[in-house]
C-alpha cells in the first residue's frame, strides 16, 4: 500500500519521456486484482502497436486550405485587438490610480519627512 501512495504522490514525467513508475503501478494494481501478467503484457503490446501506427495524412482540398487561412487571419486580428484593448485598459487603470493616489502618497511622504526632522 505504501508503494501505491508513493507512486501516486510523485510528480509525473515530462511528456514524451518513459517512466517505469507508471508500469509498476499498473503491475501492482494487476496483481491486486488477481489478473494474469500474461494478459497485462498482451494489452501492453496491443497499445504499443496502436501507438506506433503512423497516421496517414489526408491532403486538404483547396477550399479547406482557404478556410484554414481565413481562420488564422481572424485569429491573428482577434489576438492583436485583445492585446491593444488590454494595453489601453491597463494604461487607464494605472493613470487613474496613480492620479488618485498621488495626493495620499505626497501627504504620507510629507508626514514621514516632517516627523523625521523633529527630535
């Protein structure tokens, strides 16, 4: 049981890297459920074969290529618009808060400097 907790609390490996801890966890669960190791290995091989099959690339039609280009263009425009609006909004917030906070900052600094001169 402790092995199971250790395996579940360890951070996962980066994508694309093999980590034997996952296989150990699967083996542990398989043994706990009294499933044959041969059956597990058969399933592992079938998953490996499925993952190794290369996907066939289907050529795109001219209409699909144009649609993809149109989507990319609108996505780019939308992204730049969002960045521009965020810049304007952030600038407005900084301007307003800086302008409204300036009197309080000045009063605070005056109090600190004024209090520091007297002994």
